[in-house]
């Protein structure tokens, strides 16, 4: 009940103080909260309903449920939870990673909180977000959108140099591997780590890294402790046999040649968006119209995350999840906002609005949000009132 009340009351909050009051209900059991208002306040709360636990116990591992020592003892008041209000740097970011980088160098300090309150690790999207946001001193809507659509893939800043190093040390021009790898390695070595529709390096890097990903995710520290995604990647390239990285690149090149007749494929040729509907049993199909997408998965650090994969009967990849609704908002006397939607507003394949936003989504072209009634009425195609046929 508190969760329902809290969801309703926060939509009615007029300022930071009234919004904070809704948090005291502690009804939000799962989500982090990012806040902004017209007065210029910004804030972040890492969770809302945080149980009190014994900080001497390692809560990252299974605990003994038969002893009172592991019982929760109520909930932390909001003032004790990990949060940050109006950091001096003027910005916040939340990429589902550690809150100790939510404002870059001006983030909360881990030592000030029990470890169980924020066990979240770092990821490559967070690394990208911090780097992009701290490069600008002031923002407007256009700058926010540009920042949110930065295409650098930070994971490959770790993976690609390790591959190049393995190739230079392990592969001699007389080796059979040299013929397979010299061209692809040269493409990757000269890459700027930015994803785009026309990038051959993006195709090679992502297809190759996906083959490595299960091995990367299995990586643990020398003390057999669990690592976050970034540390796993660093540990993997430090300990993996060079031949593993090289052979997986050979496999990538062979797969591309088998499917498409060549490995020199631009990312947009195989990374596509195609809206389908179970209403008419539509399946992803290489023979149906689709649009190229220059974005990639957030796994590799992409801010406009776009996760794609192949399906039975397809050689091309099609988007399945990631940034589905994207909105940039400016608060003031009047709200200004621009947005993107993956596909279209209608779920009816016969509607002109079923896929009229697909191409705009694929290119990151935002539309104005019709927030006020007068703006909606100017654009209305038809009106309906309850009771009308």
C-alpha cells in the first residue's frame, strides 16, 4: 500500500521538500531515484527501502538463516540511505552501476556507508557517462541529447589493445593465422572505439567480443572473489592465453565470410531495427524492410544502449531491448522535452503509427513532446470522448 501511495504522491510533489517527504514512506522496494526540478535542484537516492543489517557480516554471500545475528532490524531512515543532493559538479548519472561514481569525483564516499547498502559494481556505461558529462560545463537540451548519444564503447579500450598485443607477439608473417588476422587486426588497431553504421571495426569488435563474453563473465580475482564487469574484463586480458583471443577472432572472420561472403561489413549492414507484431505472427526476417542502427549494447559502454541478436532464419541482427523510450527534459516555467520511441505509438500493424518512428529511432532524431493540452490539440488527428461510438 505504501508503494502505491508513494507513486501517487510523488506525481503531486511541487518541490524537493515535498518529494523527499514521499520517500519517507519507503514503499519503493527496488528502484533508484533521480530527481530534478525547475528550481535547479538535482538529487539521487540509491534505493528507498533499505533494511538494517549487521555490517560485520558479508552480505554478498549466503548467510545463516537460523541465527538472530542475521535478522534484519527495521529499515534505515532516508537520511541514512546512500544519496546525494546538489553535488558541486552540477550533474548526476545513473547507469545501474556503483553509486560511488554517480557524480564522478564528487560522488559519495564508500567508507561512509555499510557495504551491504551499495554492493553494485562499475560498468562501462557508467565510465562513459562520467567521462562525457564532466567534459561540459553547462547544458541545454541539445547538449544533453548529444551527451546521451555518445557512441564510445569503453570496453574495447581494454579488449582491443590486448588483442593487438597478442597478435604482434604471437603471430609471425609465416604463420597461417597471419593471413586470417592481419587485415582485421589492422582495422581494430586504427579504430577510435566509436560505434557507427559505417564502421567495419564495430562489426568485428562486437562479433568477436560476444564470443569472449562467457569467458569474461566467468573471470574471478586471484582470491576467488566476484568482480564487477570492468574488473572482470581487466582480469581476463591479464590472464587469458593470447591464443584464445586470436582464435575467437579467426572464428568471427570465418562466420562473417560464411554468412555474408566477406568480413568487411559495416555495422549498419547487419545491425538492424525491424518492428514485428505477434498479432499477425510477424517474425524477424532478413527479406523484410529494416533500418540500419549504429548503436550497440550497453555491455560494451554504449550510452544509447541497443541490444541486438540473430534469430532462427536470419543472418542479420535485430534489436530486442535497450533504450526503448528516451526523453530529455528541461524544467522551467514551462516544461520543454524531446523524446524517441522504438517503433511507433500504435501496436496495430495496420496503423500508420505502428512504425513511423523506426527510422528516427535508428538515427537518434528526437521529436518534440506535446506536454500541454493546447499543443496536443494542435496536432490531434481525431478526438474521442467516453461514450462516443
